[in-house]
């Protein structure tokens, strides 16, 4: 799944995001979604989220949980 559609992203999901300061390098940060910050249903650069640790960035990858 990609991080451009808001429907794919829910609090509690593990995702890779790009932080604002890492946009040039493309460095990814992994974490768990706390809040969705983008209001529109999709965004070409990825839905903006806040992670549990407070970091904010745009979702690039969504990880499936092994259950």
C-alpha cells in the first residue's frame, strides 16, 4: 500500500515517513501513527501524520502487521 491515500492509513499502523528536514535526502523514519494531519482524501507527496513519538512527516510506506 502507498501512503498517498488517507483511507489506507489508520492510527496504530507502522509506517515509514519522510521528515521535513529529510526531504532532500529521502531518509525514512519508521514509527507508529498517532494522528492523521492531512484532511484531504489523498495527497501526491503522501499523507502527513504524527507518530507516537511526536515526529511529523509524510507517509511513504505502510507496513503490514504480522498477526
